[in-house]
C-alpha cells in the first residue's frame, strides 16, 4: 500500500545530479577515485579501523569498494566521500544508509591514524550534515557507534548529534556483540 505521506525527498532527486564535492570547515569531501586504492588499502590495514568497521581489505576488494560508490549514488542508497585536508586524503565519510522518502540517513566515518586527533572527523561530519540537510533535503541523520568507542562518541556529541539511547548487542564485532549508541541530529535542531 503506498504511503499517504509526501516523501521527504522525491525519488530520483538525488540520482538526477552528479555527486558533488563539498568544501567546508577546512576539509574537502569528494567522490572516490580509482587512484585512491593505496589510501583505502592502508586505512583498512589499520587495526582500529579494522576493529570498528569489522573488516579488512585486499587490493581487489579496495577497487570494488571504490567502484561501488557511483552505483550506490545512482541507486540513491549511499554516498561515499574521500575526506581531503590540505590536498591529501585523510579519511572517509559516507551516508551508508539512505531512506530518501523518510528523509533519513546514517553516517559512517574513519580517519587515517596519521591524521587522528586534529578534529578531521568532526569537520567532515559537519560538512556532510549541512549538505545533507541543506542540499539533499534530509530531515534526520544518525550516527551509531560501539559504546566501547569513546572517540567516536566525542565526535558525534561535539557535532551536535544528541545521544538518544543504547541499542543492546546490536552489532557483532570480532570480539562479540557490542552495545551501540544511537546519536542523531535533525534539520530543525
Ligand atoms: C574515531 C575517529 C573517527 C575520530 O576522528 P578524529 O578526526 O581523530 O577526531 P578528533 O580529532 O575529534 O578526536 C576524537 C577523539 O579521539 C582522540 N584520539 C584518537 N586518536 C588520537 C590520536 N592519534 N591522537 C590524538 N588524539 C586521538 C582525541 O583525543 C579525541 O578525544 P577527546 O574528544 O577526548 O579529546 C578516528 O579516531 C577513527 O577513525 N578511529 C578508527 C575508526 C573508528 O572508530 N571509526 C568510527 C566508527 S563509529
């Protein structure tokens, strides 16, 4: 049965435009390119990124990961960005789950170990959030992280994502089930 409510963002509105680059807060978010393979590989070789994102990556998988993003953009199911600071890729941020009709998305991020501690994740999160509300037309954006990851909690909280609760044993990591914090920001916050 079709929903009686108007979709927050009409179907096709996202795919109608090319994925943009976003310049804000001293960082540049841009679509991934094939020549980012070495950076992606080095990121997923990092024990912390492997642990919190629950995966490692081979070179072939890095290529496939990079190549997956244009299809996710055109399918309106995801939007992945390389995060550049001073012209070098230092991290990633993405809308990893998008529900355009509901006006909802969930964000994922990591920062290369060599760039951690400089506020990159928060600046990228602010830039993506402003674009997602202002240009894409979303209404609510969520960040979920393990309760055992205080660095991610600090990034979300400092970026205005209120802690709404704890989802018990929601995500399986290599060391077992983790409780997950749910943070969210509304366009009206
Ligand atoms: C969590 C993460 C995204 C934070 O990114 P960031 O750009 O370093 O964020 P910030 O600079 O705001 O630092 C966040 C916290 O991490 C601490 N931190 C983590 N690594 C650090 C490092 N190498 N040097 C200094 N501080 C570091 C900071 O002190 C800060 O803690 P504080 O808020 O108590 O001061 C990044 O550490 C990361 O990618 N970690 C591995 C993957 C991960 O956890 N992804 C998120 C899954 S939900």
